[in-house]
């Protein structure tokens, strides 16, 4: 690949590492690097794990969230809303992922945040590459994120966990319909 691009191997290696961290490619030991491709069964498995981990993250985040964190989450939602209005899907998904990363970090558990990063980022990248939803669905998604933020200040940890589980289950079903 380096030869085809007329660049050095270290530069290509670093680029592939960056793409892997963003979820656009996946490394397979002794086979190489390929563009992320997920089958319905793999998406089901990822969501099964994601729902449990993300519900746990928001339960723990409830104990750590500050007013400054709420403001930051609201700013990310405004970015999602603007991106939805502009149909800027890259910005929408970037803000969406930043929103989730903030929740993960608020859990106070770096291992949980890292696990979610490994599970969720390839899913986001796959959806960015493979889906085009209607304009209204992006607006609805931003609104659902807004409900989650408001719930952080008003619901119990268990109620938040259930809200996340419901939200993610609905999103999974929508994505599977769009993709397959």
C-alpha cells in the first residue's frame, strides 16, 4: 500500500492505526487490515454487550455528573441538532460519539470507558459508512439524547439505566432494518 501511495511504511501504518481507532478498519492478526464490515449477527452481539455496558456507565455517571458536565452534554446535543438541520452526517455522528464518550468518562471507570470504546466505535463507523437515515430521524436522535441529559438530573440510576436500554434497543432495531 505504501508503494502504491508513494509514501513510507511508517506513515501508512500510522494512518491505518488512526483509522482503526476511529472504527473504519479492523486488524485481524496474521491476515491484515480490512474495512469494517459487520453482519447482522455481529451487530446483535455488539448491541447485546453495548446495552449492558452503557447502562452500567450511566448508572455510575449519575454519581459523578456536575453542572459543568451537564452544560457540556447540552452543547454536544446542540451540535447534533445543528448537524441534523444541515444534514452534516459526519458532524452528527462525531458529536453523538463525543456525547457517549462523555457519559463513559463520567462513569469514573477507565476500564469501562475503554471497553465501550472498543465495542461502540466500530459500530458508529460502520453506520457512518453504510446508512443514510431520513432527516427527521437525526432530529429525533438528538432529542432522545436531550432526554437522557435531563434524566441525569432527575431520575435514579436504575431509571437511567432502563432509559438507555430502551433507547439503544430501539436504535438497534432501526439500524438493522436500514442495513439489511
